[in-house]
C-alpha cells in the first residue's frame, strides 16, 4: 500500500509519518514538503515538493496512492484570506485531485475549533458549529466545502469513496510548540491559570492517541463523509489536575497565578502589535486569547462505537512523555 501525507513535517504529521513507516503494509509513504524536512530528516519517505498555495505539482504524486491523510494547515495568520487559502481552498483542491486520481480512502484533520466552545457539556458531532476564531471559521468552512463538493460532483456514485473528517481538541506531546508556551512558564515555577482552575473544561489528546486514532480511522471504509471528535481517555481536565501532575513529574511546586480575561486580552494585543516587527504572527493573538478563556470539551463516543477508537494515554503518562522530551531537548 501507499500513503500520501500533507503536514508531515509538523508536530502531528511527523509522528504520523513515523508510524506509517513502521507499518509493514505500507511500501511507500509520500509526504508533501514545503521546504525543510524538520522532524523527518533521515527517514525513508518519498518527498513531494509543493505548497498549499500551489498543489498542481502533486497531481502525479497522488496516482497509485491508497490512502490520503491531509493534516497541513496554518494555525496563525493576520487575515482570514490567509486561512481561506491554506485551510479551505487548498483542502478542496487536494480532495478533488485525490478523487480524480482514484483515491477512495481520505482522512482530513479538522479541529474542535470548528465547532466552537462547549460550555460544561462535551460537544458531539450533532452540535451546530459556532466557531469564535478565524482559524475555527476556516475549519468550519473547509468541512462545508467538502460536503458541497461531494454533492456537486455526485460522489455518492462512488460506492467505495470514504472521507473521514477528524476533529481533535488541543493536542499535546513531544514536539508541540503552542501549548508549550504554558509549559515553558513552569521552568520559572509559575503556573498560569486561565478561567476556573477546578472545572474540567479542557479536552486534551496526546499525539500518540491521535495518530493511533487516525490509523484506525483508515480501516473504517464506509462510503460517504463521516465526522468524528477524537479526544483523550477523559472528556475533560481541569488546570488544577494538569499542574498537579506537572508538579509530580518535575518534582517541584509551582506558584499558580490566575490570569484574568482582561489581562490575557491585553497581553495578546501587545503581542499582535509587536510581532510584525519580527516578521511573524504571534501564537498568542486576540483570537487565541478569546479561545483560551472558554471551555473546550468534546465526546469521542461516536468513534468509539463505530470503529472502536480507544485512547490509552492517561494525563500523567502523556504529560510525563511531553515534559521529559522538552527537558531532553533543552526546551524546558
């Protein structure tokens, strides 16, 4: 079998490519490469040079592929047009190219951000989508475009075409760089608290559970479009739980500092103002600050019932692998 992966040089994608290469059934793993190999350096994969803005060069590379896993996306951008180009338009084009090339097994990574915040009840796949960030809106529009494409192209005629849309919550683990910003504060024995520290208001999934879920989803080949939330063993965790486990792992106490919503928004505003000087768009921006003040819970029950999704990595185990990796690579 042959697999094609986009986003393979990133956090989730690099772990996915490593797992695919370890599976004897895959004789070749093709990976979309923009410029640098990053975490894939030295691995036995087939690079396909292209970008999300220009997918034409990959048309030939899609022929002969058995499964497409599309994880490439941008998480931070100054304007919605940037999100639209990379997350919506590129996905639509890629899926159309893939079906034209004869690929019938397609997995697309979306996000809990497409659904929006949850309140205290975990969201399900039946929940109406109400994103609150530009990134979330782009993922929502991406999903809508895929459904529209399915109808317009009359892909229901394809009895074997199976498109799985995966919506993970916050993903953590070795190599992760966004949540890492919070963990980095632990180096100085400071634990930032956002919102109510005792409420279980945050779904998390360790990258290995997500990769295993994606690999399991590829075996579920019912025709049509199927959408799933994939979370961790528990629907949600509190900041108190997270920092308690971090304290045990690192062997030191932390000063827990509650960050008020107004203060977080002010920091994000300053971050957005200063970042362009350095030619970047900050991970902590106003959109992200808005998201950080909300509850983000989702239920994985649909995936568990339909194809046996079974996350294994507990919070303590996942945090230990993450923090130890940060320490070993001098990130913490």
